[in-house]
C-alpha cells in the first residue's frame, strides 16, 4: 500500500472528524435507536462512520462500474436518514434497504451457486430464486451487523478480523486468489483508524456506517467465494456467523415473545453481557462498554483461527458454526437468568 494512500486515508478521517465536530451535524443523540443506547457517554461522539467509509469506497474501490458506487451512496444516505431520525419507520427502511440490495445484486450479477446440499443447489440454479436468496443473505448480514453495533468497537473490530482472515488464508494457501488486494488493504487500514477512535467512544458507525461496511463485506465475500471454488461456502458462514445469527435469533426471540419484530430493542447478547458486567461493579462504568467489546472479540478469535486453518473442510466449519451458536444460546440463557436474579435481589433490598 502506497504512502500517498495511507496519508489520504488519515487526512480523510481527521477532515471529517474536525468538520463534524465543528458543525455538530452528526452528533450522536441516540434518541430512537434503543439497541444502541448503551454507548451513551460524556463525550461528544460523532456518527462519522458513514461519510468516512463512503469516501474511502468512492475514491479507492477499483470498480469503474458507477451503479455500484451509486448503490453505496444510496445505502449510506438511507442510513443517515435513520441516524438523523428522518426515517423512523423500520418497515419502510427495511423495504428501501432490500430494494437497494436487489438492485446491487442484479446489477453486479452476484450469485451464490453452491451450498454443498443438492436440493438447495437445485433451487439456486433458478436465477430468480438465486437473486432473492442472495438479497436475503446480504440483508440478514446488514441488519445483523447493525444489531451488534451496540458497543464501542464491536462491529468495526469484528469486520477487521473478517477481512484479515481473507488475507491470512491467501497467505497460507497461494492458490487462493484475493481480488483487489490493494483496496482490501486500504479498507482494512481505514477501518482500523476508525476502530481506534471508536473503541474509546469518540466516533460511531451509526446506521449509515454499519450499512456501508456490511454491504461491502457481503459483496466482497460472495465474489471471493465465487472465484475460489476450493473454499467451502461454510467458511463464509463461519466467519460471519455472529452478525447473521444475531439477526436470526433476534427475529425468533421477538416472535416467540410476541414483540414487534421490526422494532429495535436492547435485549441482544452484547446488551445482556454489558448489564451483567455492570452489575458486578468491578470495572469503572465508563470503561465497561469497550471492555465488553474486547472480550466478545477475543471470544470469537479461536473460531476464526480454526476456520482459517480449515477453509475447505465443510464438516469442521459446520461444527464451528454449531459450537458458536450453542455457546451463544448458553451465554444468552445464563446472562438472562443472572440479570433476573440480580433485579429480584436489588428489588428485595
């Protein structure tokens, strides 16, 4: 990666930081996003992720296909409308989001053509089904990523690990092709600069940033899998399991509890973990947010490492996903019970 590119990335970040800090256009109010209320602190935090990452993509992405850049711009604007409370209806927001993803998938001719299951592969051979299935997968990833963006540095840190995993397996196995490696390095560096300030609560991704970063990751990993047929499709599932399962589990949880499915809440696993740590009173409150993010990222590291050493082994990868989901469910049940007991005890006192 050239020094000029590094310099431009750093300048872009601090330009937006200074500009938004001065004019307060994207100061984080967190009035309507209940699943992100834990990030409130005494700092004047800025929703910088969307404009910053969009700029990096528009400047550096090596695709001259302009509709791709237009879709990134529109998905970023959609997120900004949500961040600024101009578009508060979640059903309308999801509809527009899916429409943009559909255009993105159709224009880019993205497809998922092999899931290693004959009956599913047969269904994927029908173009229309394939398009809708791909749209569904990207939409699940985008919204799941937005869900886990409730702690400082959690989503940005997780995405850094995902993208570094791609570089790692290509280094370990030279037959694995990494497309647009220069841009991938640029994007990782850009997210890392953001992560440093994000983990301390000075800047946030917001809906705009989480939409943009997860749309790129979904697009890139589908392309990456398509040109590397040696990979198991469950390698992608193994490194993206957390945001995807967070979304699916949240849907099922709200359905079972008869809550409004499209309405955000603060009952995600990272919220429960945050409240559990807070109830123990062994960490200064202002540090709990970042501490929880780091712990969750560290807990995910072993599954990344195993997946990266066996990216072609479907059985191992499916086992990793299964183990991760089991740990998630056990942890969710544990923290839920602990917090209920804590509330009863606190109320009794």
